[in-house]
């Protein structure tokens, strides 16, 4: 396992650009608060993008399990757990469409934090490169911040 500890520039910049779809709905929701309008479209965009990111994070873990040869064990916990983020994203979308946006945002928040902790544990064990833990800490901070902002702003919209 490559234990490289310095964070490569390309994953960092790609990850930081991934903050844009998290924060644009937040900014637009803040605008909705000021203009006293609904932010339903912003809430939907936020949840859909968060679900995509959660699916991506689960895919990273699935791919890593394949690379480590865990396919020999079809019931590997990593394979099983790696689908949970996608299911959490889908559940958040369903909650949003059921008229429960704050619960959807809260589910996203919890899923992001749990996945971040899982990734940090994997980095400490050497299952993932050390730089990935640094990257995940930075990117999770931005995603969690955006989610907290949505939780705070959304109830104020018209």
C-alpha cells in the first residue's frame, strides 16, 4: 500500500470544485430567504447532488475492496457497507419528495459524517492512502458546512 502522505493537487482541486454544487443551492436558498420565495428547487438540487456524492463515496470503497482482492469473499463487509451511502442518498431523495426536506438534509449530514469516519479509520489502518484521509477531511468539512447551512436556511424560505 502506498503510504504517501502529501495530498496530490489534482484530487484536491477536483474535490474543491465538487463543493460548487453543494454551495450554489445554499447561496440560492439564502437569496430565497431574502426574497421570501420557495427554495424547493434548491433543496431538490442539493439532495440530488448529495446523493450522487454519497454514491461516489461508496463506489470508492467498492473499488478499493476489488483492488485489495476482497472479491474472494462475496460477503465482505466492505462490499456490503459500500452500498449503504447510495441507499442513504436515495432515502434522502425520497424524504425530500415526501415533503420532509429537513429530515432529508439531516440524513445527508449523518451519512457524510459516518462515511468520513469510516474513511479515516481505513486510512489509519493503511487500507487507503494517508492523503485520502486529508482530502476527505477537507471535502467533508465543505459538504457538512453546506448541509448545516441548508438546515438553517431552508425553514426560513417562503
